[in-house]
C-alpha cells in the first residue's frame, strides 16, 4: 500500500450532513471533511492520540493506521480515526454524534449574552453601561462632500481638491490616503459630479497627548452614501468565532453570528495548533481556517440581512494572542517556548482582504492590542468593555478556559497573569467530557439520601457527555451530598450502585447507557475529579498569587468580573463551593459572558474605546506565574475541595459543617 | 473571414530578431510582436493611421485591413501594417529597418550624459555639483543592532524589543513598521541570535518645519548585512526608460541601463497612449508594458553586476505626469481633457512589488512629485538636480520634446508652463522623421554655392531618416545658405536638382536612394519645415509668454538650462539661428541631458533632495498657456525663421545680413 497521492478522483459522501466532495485519491479523510464543511472535532490536531475524530465508514475503504484509541469492537464495526485515514475508494462516511460539532448548538452561546444581560441587570446595570465615559464616535466616519469642479484657473490635482475640501468642510488634517482611493478617485469624483462620500478611519489610538489624531482616507464613493454604513466586531475564540454586524448609523448590533473555529480540526487547544504550524504550510492552513470561519460568518450575516458586501466599512477583532497571531499570519512558535515572547502586542492596521477576508478592498481590520503571550487582546477587550480601567473600585477580572487569564486592578494600576488550567473546563481530559453543546449534562441535583441524580441536558436531549459547567455542578453537589470527600475521592461505602469501580478507578454513574445518545454509561471518574481540582486549583492559585503580589487579599476585592463561555453558565454557589472562586459576597460578582466581543463591539462604536484599549494594554503589568514558588505553594494548597485552608471559604465551611441530611 | 479568435495555435517567426512565438489564431500581429519582445514602433498606437509599424510577411498569410499608409507597390511586395493584421496561419515576418526600434542605438543616449558632463565642464561645473547644499544621506538607511535576548523577567514582544533597541542605539522615533517585517521578525531575530540589520526609510519629505521626520522600518535581516546596499533610480521617458544602479555604500552610480519604453508599441506619444486606455484593460496593458521595461532593466543590471535581487533596497522614479500615472496604474484620461487635472501630484510611497516590479517585498518606490498634468516629476527632478531652487540667479529651464516644459525662476519663486510642440523634435510628423537612433541624419553642412550637402549619420551607417536635432541643423544651414527663406519655403529658382517638387510640395533631397538604407530618396519637405517651425514657435512663444508674465524679458535670463535627449545633441548656434532658443550670450547655456534621471539619482543619494522635490513642486506656479491670447500672439509671431521680429535675434540678423557667399 502506498501513501502517495495519485491523480485519481474519489467521491466522498458525509452523513448526516448529506454533503458530497470529490478529492484526489490519497487525501486525508479529516482534511476532506474540513474541505466539505463537515465539522469534526479533532482535539489533538490530527496526531491520532485523542480519538475524538472517529467516523464510521459505511461504504468503501480507507487506508488507515490503527491506534489504541479504537476498541476492537469499534474497529470491527467500521470506525476509523478520520485523522489517521486516507481516501482510497469512493466513500460513504457517517460522522457519529460524539465526533460532530453541531453548529446549531452554538446558538446557546449566542443567546448567553442576553441571559447574562439579565444577570447583570439584577445589579441594575446593562452590559454596555459597565464602561462609562465613552460616546458614540466610531473610529470610522463617513463624510459627505460637495466640491467645486475644476477649471483652467483652478486645476489642482483631484487629490489636492479633495483634501482641501475636507479641510475646509470638516477641518480634517493629518489625513493619509489609501492607494486604492487614489486609484479610483478620478472616476468617482466625476461620476458623482463632484459630490462624494468619503470614509476616514482613525489610524491609531491616542495615548496620552500624542498630538493631533491622524486618519486615513479609506474609501470614496460617488454621491451621498451615508445611510449605508456597517461594521463587524469579532471575537476569535479557540473554540468558536463570534461576529456581530453593527449598524453604525443607528449605533446598534444588527445581528449576531457564531461558528466553530475551523482550526478545531487541527487541534482543540492552542498548543496543539502551534505545534501543527511546524508542518509545511501549517501556519497558512491555520490562518485560512480561521479566515474561512470568519468569511462564513460574514457571508451568513450579509445574506441574512440583505446587506451588500461593500457596505461593511470596518472590522474590529479581539482574541487571545495565539488566535491573533494566527489571524495575522505571524508564526506562533515563540509564544509557547520559554520565555514566551509574542511577535507583536500592538498589531498594525491591516487591509482585511490582504488576510483573505471577503470584504471590500477599502476595509481595514483593527486588532485590539494584547499584553503578553497568554494575556491577549480578548482580556484587554474585556477590561475596556467592562470599564475596569475607569473606576477606583478594586476589581478582579477572570476569564476561564483552558487557559485562565486574571487581571487585578483599577483605574490607577493593573496587573495580569495567566495560568494553565488544563482543558477540564472545556470538557477536555474528562472521560465523558465535551464542549458545552447539545447533549452535554450541565445541570445536576442529587438526592443526599440515595445519591440518585437529576440531570439537565443542554438542548433537552438524551445526554452524550459532560461539559465544564456541568462538571463543576456535579462535583459541588456530590461534595455537598457527601458522595465525595474534600480530597476528591469517592466515598465507596455508600449504599448506591452509582458509585463503582471502573477502568479508571472509582466513578459515579450519571446516566445509564439506555438513557444516553452514546449507548454507554456516562460517568464521572476520580481522574476527572482530579483534573477538575487541578484546573480550579490553578485558577485559584492564580488570583491568590496575583492579589497577594500587590499586597492585597481576596476580601479587598470590591468587584469580581467573570468572563468566558464557561462563566456564563456557571452556578456561582457551586463554583465557590468547590473553591473555584473566592468566597466573598455574591453581589460583588458580575458575569459578562464574552468580554472579548463586548470590547470589540464597543471599539467599533467608539474611538474612546480604541484609545482605552491602547491605554489598558500599556498600563498592565504581566506576571509570569509558572515559575514562581508562591504560585506553586498556592496551587498545592488549592488541590482540595474547596481548599486545604477551609477558613478561606467560610460559607462553604458552614455548609459542610451542617449535618448531612441522610 | 472572421475576426474572432479560435483556439488554434499558430507559430510566428520574426526576423531579423530570429525569435519564435506561439499565439492563438486571430491574435493581433502587433500584439504578437510585443509579446515576443520584438520592438516595433507604432506611433499611432495601433490606430492604423501612421504607417510606422509596416512589416513584411515572408511566409503565411495575415488577415489585414489595408489603409492608405501602404502603397500599391508595398502591398504587392507583402508589406502589411502590423497593427492592422491578425495571425491566421503560421508566419514568417520580417521587421524592416524603418519599423524597428534598435536597442543598441540607445547606448548613444546612455553615453550622452558623459558628453554633456564635458559640455558642462567647459563652464567648470560637474553635473552633480550644479545642485549644492546637499549631503550624502540617503532616505533609506541600514542600521546594525545588537539586542539583549528576552528572559522571563523581560519578555516584551519582539517588536517592542526591536523598537526599544533602535530608540536606545540610534535615537529613532516616529517609526512605523512594514507588515512584512512584522511577519518575519520573530524568525530573523532568533536566526541572527539577536544581532540584526534593519532598514529604515524616510516616509515623506519634510516641508517647512513639520516636526520630526517619520520613517518606516522596511526590512530586517539576520546579522550584519550593511555592506550590501543598493538602490535604483529611474527616468520613465515616453520613448525610453533609463535606470541607474546605485551603490549606497560608496555613494556612486555602479551601472547604467536604457531600454525603449515598451509602451511605444501602443503609441509614440502620450495622447495616443491615453486614448489606448479606453480599450478594455488598456491601462493594465500600459502599466505592465512600462513595468516590463523596468524589470528588463533591473534584471540586466543585476545579472551584469552579479548583485542579488534582495540587495536592492529602494527605488526612486521620475517621469512626466502621464508616465507616472501609468506606472502607478492611475487612469490618465483626465490629464488630456480640459481642464487637465492630474489625479495626484504627490504620489504616496508604494510597495514596488505591488506594481509588478521584480524586487524584494521590502522595497518601496518613491515617485517624485509633479506640478500639473503637463509639468511632471521629470521637471521637478531636473530643477532639484540642477539646483535652480537654491540660487538667486534667474534661470530658464527648458525640457524639449513633443511636449516642451518650461520653468522660469530662482530660489524665491518659480513659474512653469508647458506647450505642445508637436512631435517634430522627435522625428514625428516629418516625412522621413525618426527618433535619434542609428541611421538618423543628424549633422548637416551645405555648400552655399551649389547646395550640395555633407551629412553625418548616427552610427556612421547609411541613413534611413532624419532625427529632431538633424532637422534643426538642416533647417538652420539651408536657411543660412539661402536654400530656404525666412518664411520656411524653399527657394525654387536655384540651380540644384536637390530642390524639387514632390508629392507634398517642394522638398530638398538630403540623400539619393542608392545611398540610403531604405532605397528611396530621403528628403525634407515644406510640410516638414512647417512642422518644425510650429514646434520651435510653440517653444519660443512658451518661454516668451512665461517670462513676460512675470514682468521680465529674455535678456534678463542669467542662466538657461536645456534638458532632454534632443537638447543633448543640439547645436546651440543652429538652434538659436532658427529661433528655437533666445539669442543671448552662449555661456549662459548649460546642457544637462536627462535632468529627470539626474534628480532621481540625487534623491536616491540624499534626503535633502527628497525635501527639495516637495519644496519645488509646492512652490511652482503653473500657467496654462494654451488658452492665453498673448501666447497665441507670441506663437504666431514666432512662425518665421527665426522670428517675425528679427530684432529679437541680433546675432542671427547679423549673419543673415551678410552677403550670401554664392
């Protein structure tokens, strides 16, 4: 058998998506699925070690390397790992539910902001009003201009005439001109009979008093086109990409979109993807993957709201540092190597179409600045979006994910740090873990008398796994009910069949096989608990270390802002109960959902926010926790439920001290 | 017969070039020649009205439209107009001497600057020292930098580290960064072990006191690469493109190159080419033609001097406004339409490779500024190159061509104008006119007793036509010898066979058919004389009007600078004798040859010249002569040899008053 590609064409059909694609014989099956727009989760990025990309070959044959991730039974039934398989015949492939990324389920995250708005509203604030002191003055402006036509006595160049007109009518100085404007100017001026609409874009944030603001003339159109004026705000997440279409005339979000980041097929986490870049054209592939995702969102939004492509005038993007470097095509390797150096923290304005984005050639993309390799533009964006930098109130800002980012500070100072929590909060490294989409167990109650559970499943379907917030809820409730001890071990002497010994040690059965989508018992194991404890321990140690490094304690925090998809579905009591968050008055907590998108949107709304982003990125001092002794000590102390020092969690102490109801 | 193209392929062989090309049946024969790199002169740009692109079909057949430009005899012999012919069979084509542009002959222009240097030296000045007050400080710089490697305690972004290093070591501020530098920076810094060479380019001229100079970081290379550092200076002429390869370490011109501007096959003059742009993709075709010419020059220079492409760091270009707009891809249409408005007078810096130039992606192209549609960067370049703007001395600067450009002024003020002289100075509109290449009659003496001539031919070959400077010499000498009158008419009662009646009225035979390359009598006709008189009349009226418009007279001129290819071969006495130049002391004249290239070269040498270009373009007031009554009056008065008012030309008056020797 040869692995070389030939020129023979093979047709591959994917179900349940019901799509066909023709590829060359020898093509990778995972690559074929990506090309066909079939979303397959490939946590390890195609290395063959995670087993998340299993597919069923219903007809035809693949050339495949078998790994231990496939059981004999699965192999016999025709399951293969897509990343380990090459197309050698025409194929019919079925993507099973556990390998599939269902786009529809993402709608949940889209709606999350609204739920959160309600949460915030309980403290009588709306999401957009967390940050104050900004006015609606987008970095991009449309200006209508009537020029005096040239005569022999006044035949200065078209550009001079235009710039003089802008100076006279709008007092615009420090204006540079995009070369594409120069190219079409002569024709547009005459087509509009010297009445034109020009677009100007603030080129950089104003930091301190660095003189007059400079702008670039990005577009010129004949006649008055001011009533069509849209921008896009993006959050590029490691898992999902979110977009908002913004009507700049009305100052409001017209529409929302969300898609899995197509990079997910090259690795579930940033490290796997960074490693993928060592392959030939790896970086290009990953750049094209995220750009493809963004284009899909753009095209959907345009189609859905019947907006012409040329009426998008500006794009603002936030995301973590790795995502930003991928988007801009900057090699990410040194982000993950000691001493963790990003190429750039303040990206220059770039032409959106130079990255492959399907928008007019006049559109510039502004990427928010980042602070360090692991404290990215998503955090800066969240900080400005929530106005942390505007208030004296001492704030802890936490974004929870595989990587947890932490900021402590106020309007005078800010320190940041990141800690590697591991993938448990996103369902990774957990036996039945999954991302928070349809079929994930999230809600959990348990009867303390018999440890029988009541579960809530996202999408109200049969369960197929457990998401990160589910894991927190399950752990807290089992701890409270006495099913597990503070050491994270199951109590094995209880009168219940649900706690049993499995292949990975003791486990608790959440759902028996017949009630699941996957026809096996869904369990939570001691290994899962251990992973969760390490994850929450890392987070807690992170803010503890950071807060202490500036001479403060948790009790000093006047406000805690929780960002991130996990945060938006987390039960605060449960989270504190397991020791993920400090045990301080609950009314100091604010859940904002996607902080990254919030700041990107506000930056699209307001040049004040553009300035704020630069200010915040500039004022933040980053601490590298990973090699600090006190962080390690704090981490070890936190590897307990809720903590080795229970006095750090008085409310939990009180609950645990209550006699068990059974 | 159908004119539509088919998919059949046809082979076309061109002699004497001895090149083959395969094209689709139906292709234009002129286009085929261009594609094959065969230079055919097509004065009218393929409209079929000039007859300069005649070729001989030796084998095969073309589908051709016959115009009056082909005689019956020519048609019978197999001559066709290339622009009017389509390829329908395989072909063997011979390009006759009169249709051919011989590249070798251009060497004459290349060497002209040296001859001119000698002319200038007679007034004890060297070409480069006409302009003073500039130091050798190129707009592009190479800086070597050793950086401290990052540590965990200091892991700022690569870009921040680099910029801090540049600030500390070279006190560089106001530095923007090219995105390609951002892209490769991470790898280059580490490859060079934190020792790198960066290239910075001044982004814009300093006019007045507009604050600190801003630069752009255009390149970064590992280790110390300072010893390889070259730039290119170009003059884009309507007929020829000249290039100089400059060694920026030694501050000298390493090599010269010259090529016909390939646009010549789309029209001999700018108006024809501007009209050509109305065709689909016309502008793109013309842009690619000039870029192709520049690439040919670049490739020749690099090969010849074994310089690597990436060691070219900067390009400076000058040329007339139309040539600049073609190069930049800006529609030229409005340059030629009333009220003659250029798109842009101060072009932005552009990436050279974005125009199609085959240089590294780090190379920016700086195009010198222009003043008006018909007073271009070539004139600004000449003015700065000759230091006119630096001296109190009242100067007349004249660039003679199809379009004559005129500047009058000194360090305090400058006025400019252009006048359409018509193509006579470049051999156009003249029965046997040709550009000044091999075979052109240039030198001319005549025996006053029998009007028998002595001719000098460029390249010392048999003649095939008359070039512009030849036309001036012939006219002056025949006038002096009494063969023609001051009205530009032949004396028909003289005892010579050389003055005779031809198809275009009276004519003088310069060379009998057997002594020529073209096997017909080479003549100068009264129509030719009329065209020459109109041409020199327009020039003379131009400077007369311009000088008078500022309240001065020719006698006030303290210096006259003659630029342009014609100027470099002109006999000053003859030129004054026919009334082309004012009759003032000869030692006030300086001939500089290609002033455009001179200024481009100096701008490559010195940021002072970059500033000077902007200053000069800004201070020049342009007059539109074409619709001024006094210009028309001056023009009509100048339609005489040398002038209707002979007192304007005292030295000529004296000579003409001498009794004829016969």
